[in-house]
């Protein structure tokens, strides 16, 4: 399993600033694609040669829950999810009752806790750390998330607890996760695919307990299904924390090749489905859209086509995904998932000859010459594929700033029209010609 570092602390101590500093970029992002706008609360990071994951619990709010209950839920999530917890306090404000409260909660964690005293922006404030010894935790580390001071020492300490126990599968094993909003039938689908009751199923939303990786073989192919588990400890706070289930989905997405996005065919598409789909797009994972509970839908010979059209319209940013219709409960049409899954995987690792890519690029530009943008006209020189999972292409151009995003989209569409990338995203990188 990936090594995870959680950041906890009361509001306004700089948790998100530290998160962004560790990850190396500002990840509170927006996007002009519907359903992709949100704050990031889980990200991959690297320090020296070590890769790990970071959780910003400040992104997990509990709606109308009382303040202390919100803090308690965030701390509990950190204790459940993380290998190491970074407890952030404010070196300018000093100790508060909330800090004592969080420290008391963290004492119960059977996890290492590192105390980070933030906002120590210059040497004159260094003595501010001493009062935090009163919390009875580890020696406090002075940091400035804004300026990067002390963050290296903090990461050295956090990653000293890392062990090399991440699960490694053979290259030919197809790893897929099952994601979707609560109560769409994710666990039922996992059980039906595996043919046995490996995962607890309940009518109550959010009762899956632990992330479960299960390896199995079907038609001479090796698969690993990762069920996006939900909640270790039940309770109103947990069950009302939608972002907690998102956190578990991101963890599963991070180590999968393909996402099965499960929708409720009976209830239809809601906004939360688009949020989950947005994460799949952002993580550049291959995808198959699974409309579950199809047995409960009143239908005629046109219903499936209408639903597929609606799915494509609502998930325009995943319009390359295949749509399959199943009933996990009644084990109907489950066999339609695997051909779509295999196609998505094959396309996710597809490699295209450089000569073909260049011919396509030149033909696309000839058919639709680049317009003037930002006071210049883009001139494309050369294109090549540089990676798979997802297929990633670099196009060299005189100045990437001259390429409007709509023209990038046009080039991607031309690639898709000529080469089958069904089920797989494509990443296009524009680079200035040397």
C-alpha cells in the first residue's frame, strides 16, 4: 500500500499551504469542465528518492457539525488513513484549547505524530516553538509553509517511518478499481465479479470498511480489483462526510490502471457522479462507465440507447468511455464489463509509431491551420509519443503560448478519429522547439 502522510490541525494554521508546499504546486484547482471544480485533498508527492501520498484533512468538512466534532472527525480520518500524522500548530498565535484537544485525540493513535510549528518565518520567531512542548508530543519542528523553511527537515522525519511494503504486481496484471458515489452498488458489483461474498454489502450508504485488493484470473488474464472501501468506524459524522469516501476513491484510483465508474440506473445521474468522474479525468485513468441496477429500470428497445446518449452528454470529458449496463444484484450482463475493460487497458498502454503521429499532426494542421493567438501563430514541427498509461504525446511548437486550448482539443480529437483510444485518456504536452 502507498505510504500516506496526513496533515491535521485546527483551522487557519496553514495546513493547505503546507500540503501545497509538500506536493510542489498549488492544488486547489478549478477547471472549465463541469464537474471537475473542487479543492484537492489527496495528492502524490516525492521527497528525494521517496514517493508517498499526502492527505489534507482541512479539505474534509462536516457540514453543520459542531466545531469540535469537525476537528474530531478530521483527526479520526487521519488516524485511520495515515502511516504518519503531521500535526500543524500556529507559531504566531501560540497554544490554544483546540491544539490541546487535537493532541489528546492523537495520543490515541497508534501512529507516529510529528509536531510542526508553522509560521516561523524568520529566526527571531524561533523561540516560539518552546511553548508547544507542553503538548507532550515529539520535539516540535519549526516550519514556514509559505517560505519553505524547515519543510525538508519535516519530510525527513516523516519519511523515516517509511518501509518498503507497497504491493507490486506483475506488469501484465490489469488493475482496476470500482468507484462511484455511495449506494450505487460498488460492493455488490465487486462480489458479483469475484463470484463470492468478499466484501460486506449493506443497504446503508457508506458501510464498506477497508480497501480491499483481490487478485483473480478470468479467461487466462490476471486482474486485481480494488474496491474503494469507505468507512472503518460508523457514526453520523463519518456517514455524512462525502469527502471521506472521495478520499478512499482517490487512494484506489492512484494505484489502478482503469476505473469502473458505477452509476445508479434506477436513480439516474446526479451532480456527485460528475465529481467522481472528474477525479478519474484528472488522474488520467482509463475508464469504463457501468450503469448498475438496470434490472430495476422500466425499459423498451430504445431505453439503453437513450441512457447511453444521456451518459455521453453528462460526462463530455469522458466521452471516450464505453458504457455497459448491468445488474450486480441479479448477476445480469456482468460479462459485458470485461471486453470493455480489456479494450480500455490495451488502449491505455498503446504505443504509436512516431511517423504515424507526425503524419496525423501535419494532416490536422493542413486541414485546419492554426489561428493567430496571443499575437502569434503556432508552427508545429515534430511530434512523438513519450509514455503510456496514459498515452502521452509531445508536440514541438515555436511557442506553446500561441496555441489556444480549443486547438489542443482539436488535435486530440484528430488523434482519436484516426487511432482507437476507446476507454483511454490521452495526454498532450506542448513544448517549445529548441
